[in-house]
C-alpha cells in the first residue's frame, strides 16, 4: 500500500483505551522512549525475506441450506467443507464456498455471522479451534479472525447507509474462493499457547505469521483422533427495490499499519506498563484513488492477543476519525467469550459521517502491550465508506486475500452450488 511508513516507538504519553469484557480501562500506559536497539531490531526483522505465500490445498466446496423467509427478510445458513483436525494440528486451505444469494438482482445485507462448529453442529470455542483468519472477496463475505463471533452483536448501519451486494458479482468462482486458517488448540498448555498461535518461522529467527503456520508449531499434551469441523456462515438480507430511494451503498478501504506486509514483530519487551506503537502515514485514498470527497461511516480493526487498540487520525487536522479496540473473553471454554482470547473488535460508528478529501494524509496507530515479545501480530483497519467516486471493495485483509488467490490455481473447480435459483 502506498505511503510513508513510520516505524519504531513514539516518545509520547497517552491514555490507551483497552477493552476487557465490555468495560473500557482508561488507565494510562507509558510509551517507551525511542531506543536505538529496539528500532534496529524492528527494522532488521522487517527486511528479512519472508516465506512466500503458500500455494494452498483445495479443501472442497461449500453448501447452503434452504432459505428461511421472515417477512421481507431472508436468512440462509451455509457450511464450508469438512475439515479433519487432530489436537495441535494446523490447516491452511482454500475453499469454494456457496453463495447464499439469488442468482440475479441486488440485495441489502442486514447481517453476516460466522463461526466454527463440530460434527454435531455445536459451536466450538477458540480454546479448541483457533480461527486465525478467513478472507475472501468483500463483495461476498467480510473477512475476520478469532473475533468472528463478535459480528453476531454488530449493530445495523443507519439508513440510508447499506451494504448492497450485486448477486451476479459473487456468481463467479474467484469471488467465493475463501482462505481459511484453523489451528487446533486442544490440549495446548497455557505456557505454549502464544508460540502455537504466533506460528514462529522454523527457518527464520525472529519472524512469525500465517505463512509459517505448520503442524509443528503446536504441541498438544492430549493427542487423539481427528475431529470434524466446519466453517458456518449465516447471511440475512432483503431485496433492494425501487422503493429504496436515496440508499447509500457502503464500500471498504483497508489500511495495514505495515504498509503491505500484513504482519509484524515486537521483538524486545520494554517492561511493565509500556505500549508498543507502530505507525503508518499515507494518503487516505492511496490504495483506491478517488476524484471527490467521500465519507467514513464505520471502522473495524483486526488485532491479536495483547493488542490495546488501533486508531485512525487525520494527520493534517489531528482529528481522531475512529478507533477500534479488542474485547477479551472472560469465561473458560465459552464460545464467543473465551477467557484470554480476543473475541471481538469494536465497531466505531462515525456519526455524523466523517467527510474527507482525496489526498488527505491520515495516520494509523496500532498499539500492543509492550511487556511481551510477540510474533506475527497485525494492525489492520477496515473503513466502511460511502459516496466513493471510484468503487474500491478493499476491506482489511485484501492484500492477504489477493496474495493467496493469486497463487491458487482455480481452473477446473467448476461452481459451488447457490442457495437458490430464484431472481429478485
């Protein structure tokens, strides 16, 4: 992604909003002063050649149940292909998911939810199967990670804003190809969990991330036979009709604090009550140039365990545009509220919408607890935008999805089934 990348630690004092459960802790965190050795280590790590995106195996096709009608609304439950996972095993695959939408027409998406279920159809906690990520075309399914169940409580957009899908745009194979990375955490000792989820690179020191996620990353103390899991997603929508006058479709512009590397490393702990901050400055529309002003209406971040928050600023006016913070679970083994895991990233609904001009400099700050060495962390921000003069569709994870899709040979896959064949 274009733009000047500012790395290192900032000599600033601030209040970092951190979410635990649903409460916000506003205790101050000290940002350590610039340290030449820390900055040098960060820079050196960023220059090491990273393993290429793998040519991932094809897991199979998805299916959808019969649509359920509730007045003008339609809800469709869909499933990805079955995946067999032994305790401690990692699976990084491509799947061709089925579309829940009609073959023709446009729909207003009311909600999208996703989770992992077992062979009996019950939800599986992150303490059994960790969802590192799933990504596909944002016109089909909004990507996410461990916080995927947090979408179940997402508030709808304020009318006339709406997530509108042209159903023909997801009829092709490429739009519905989805990369899913699952890690079986069953039997992983608490002291081994961080290394398991960070996926340290075997042949490159001081690097970790999804390209290095291998079976040897995790060592389960309770080996056993594989269990069957499936990716479940539910979509509720209604037809877009001639009565929807003035609807404003939302689009997505994604920001990655690494400037395109997706993941970064925090190599040297700085001590108690410190925060590691990584910063990116760029033009607001650098990845999707616009011809006129547009509006930012919502922001949603993606970070890992140990994160504080991720914030987008107008670098020219110093305005805080939006902030997204992690919510930590509080109950052992409770799907959607797993203790110690990031179970949700908060949506920041910008009201009134923040109007911004093309070329405006913005600043993205990703903050993590500075007391611990961390590998393969992320600082991604997806901005929901309206009134774009040029379509974008670049939600966070776009670069990662583009990489894995570019390396995946989809020829000969055919077409996964649609949920229904009616038209709107």
